[in-house]
């Protein structure tokens, strides 16, 4: 690994000595020297970095007693400074990030959870749960103590399947948290041939869209329709007046019938 390939995720895979090795190898690379601030920010995301301003044995010994590694770093052509570098420990759940979650083991995760817990899985904030579940398969159960380790039960099956377990006592019951690392899934990379093929397909679709846009649509809205004759009074005949009655006109008694006295009174 070099500074050029370093990012905020894989920086958690290296150790303090790797930092000084990569910085030393980059001293002759002009491009790297011009972007040193960028690489320093990446290093500081996973390491505590302090400049040792007093270069005396008693000072450096104190740094080393705290777990720091001491080394020289070139700032410019004529200046070198001494750095004290220590990888940041992941001790609490608040130390977990999307960048480092896949760089710890399930056993380490259980250790972190055990150190910070007390309330169980639900006591964690949703953001911390999301970070943990991005790198681990998590499942929980709450059972009486005597049932949790029952032969052939859930606990035994999970452990046989490679899960680490954290047990949190809750009176006569126990909450069990099972954690197992998710497999790394590499994202498929597109080949240059595939990219060229997609570009050609997109260009063809664009050409077809341009052809559709350039197609003239004939406007017949104002044209005279030969089948639509204008109104002509001479064409009105008796056949133009039809009703929906099929009975004989003589059967239709259109005159009012005489009304009897009873009907009139009614």
C-alpha cells in the first residue's frame, strides 16, 4: 500500500510503522508532496498524530510509554520534523464508523459492546446500529438462563455457525446478542468494451430521438372534409323526421277523452 492508494477505509488496515514507510517513499514524488495535506487528513482519521517539538529522550520516552511510534517526516526540501503516531483504539461504540467497522473482528465488536452496554441492543442509537449492521449480521434473543444454553438450542446453533455471542443478564433472563462478519462483496467493474457498447447504444437512441423530433406532423385541422356536407334545406324530406314509435298513427288517440263526473270529482 502507498499514499496514492490510501483512503479513509483501508487506512485502518495499516500500522504506525507503515505510516513512516509510506511517507519516506513519497519524499521524491512531486505529486505526493503537493497533496501532502490531503494524505495527512486521511492518516489523522485513523491515527493520533502529534509533532514532537522538544527532541529530548525524556520527551520521546513519554510518548512511547503511551503507545506512540516516533519517526521523522520531511516537510520540505530542507526541513524534517519528528512525529509521534498512534493508531486510534476502538474502545467504545461511539468510536465505530462506516470506515472502520469492516476492519474489526466479531470478537472485537463483542468486546466493544460489552464495555459500553448494560441496556442491551435496543439501548444503542439507531445510527450506531446501522453502522454495526453494515459490517455484521446481528441477531438477538431474550430467554430464561436455563433455556439459553439448552442442547441443540438457538445459542448452540449460532455458535456452530460462526457467531460470537454476548450475554447480558436481565434478572432471571438473559439477552443474547449474536454477531458474525458479513462477507465482503466486490462491486462488479465494467470493462472498457462494455462501456464502448453502452456509449454506442446511447448514441443510437439519441439519433432516433432526434429523427422523431424532426418528423413533420401534417395539420389537417383546417382542411375541408369532403364527407361533411354543408346544411341544405332542400335535402330535408319527410324521412328526415322519424320517431321511435312503430305503432299505427291511427291507434294514437291524441284527442282528450271525455271525462266522467266521477273522474272529474276525483
